[in-house]
């Protein structure tokens, strides 16, 4: 079977888009297997994950995402901006505000259109942050997981005299562990990120954000993504970073987050308790591949 695909990225966080509104591809192959086949950068198309476009019974479209390791994720902020741009610029919709079904619930992207009828940027209503630990999920006796000591040796049954990090845990439709650091250059993102991602206190694993606070409306972030490893950007992670910074009283409720792939504008609106993310999305190329 041959399928059409489109490669897009949001700040360097790249995805393979597959339109399966008819369901014919899902009947032919397993998407988890397809992600593992297509995402390797030397033996496949190369991407952080694949995003499937489906019909939705309740909303405008359904968004499904698989990480490069084949695991299914609940949501992806950068992927959602690309998703909205794909739908509009491929004439699958004429709406500039969409209601999208995801495993994390309803997500509403709003597109800003330029004079050439192209999507200039996308503002995504990411919904309310989840702060109740059992709903993240994260194991703790506290009502909120702020400034939690996470002993990295706990995965090996050790709790005393082991290395620990201080994290703030929350969910933006998927789990996040946010660390505030003085110097990003001295952190071993892979080693620490992998240890936290697979920590026993995160039953569904977690994304990990390393944050340096520049000032109270400006953050620098590096990210280790659950199921994908270190990536250039993570939209839900940038949202989690701002919320965590606010919970730790070191940031305003609106800030620019600098990622390796570019910048995102994040706001935690205290009136409706929703987090809003603004950024661009880019088309790379389209093609056809035998699967």
C-alpha cells in the first residue's frame, strides 16, 4: 500500500501528517508500527512523531499522535498548530477557529490569516492545567506537586543519600516535570531527562522541561519528551513551564519561552484558568511512500 504524507514542523518539533479520514490506512496497518517505521531519521522519513487526521463524531476533526517510539501521546502543542495550518491550507476547512478532538479533550486552535490567505500563526487554547497529582498522574502525599524532591535512585529502590532534583509536576493533557536551573549548559539533558521520564512516581512516564528564568516574563527551555527524547521544542512543555514558574512565584502569567527551535508566547489567563499558546507552524514537504 502507498500513502501520501506531509512533513511539517513547529519550531523544529517535526511531524509526519497522514490523512486517514476514510479509515483505510488504519485497516491496513497499525499506527504504532507505522510511527516506528517512518520516524527514524536515517532509515525513514524522519520525525519526532506522526499525526493522524481523522473524522470526529463530536467536533470538527480528530487529532491522534504517535511518538517516534510508537507510543501514543494525549496531545502535542506544536503538532496542534501544524494540524490547524494543514487543515486550512489544504482546504479541508474554511474555518479559522476549530474544535479538535484529542485524547486530552477538546482543543481549540485559532488561526491568524495573512493577506495571501496563508496561516501566519496559530493561537491554541490549551485548556486548564491539571494540578491535582493523581490526575497528572504523579505520586505524592501533597495536594499540589510544587518543589517536590525527586530522588533519582528511587527507581532502583534507593531513597537515602542519592541524587535528587526538585521538580514541579502538572499536566497539560500530558504529564510534565519542570526543573528550574541556573545554567542549562551544565545539565545532562539526556541522562537526567531519561531518569525522570521513567521515574516510578510518574506511572505514565513524563515529559521533562529544564528552565532558566531570564526575567519574570522570559524563560529559556530545553526539553526531554516522553517517547521522543530531546527535541527542539514542545508546546505543552512551554505551557507547563509557565504554569510551574507561576506556581513557584518566579514569573508573570504571560511570558515568552525561548526554545531551541524558536519562541512561543504563553499566557495563563487567570479569569478562565486556561493556558493560551501562540506560535507559528511550517510546511516542509509532501510525498508518497510505500508502507
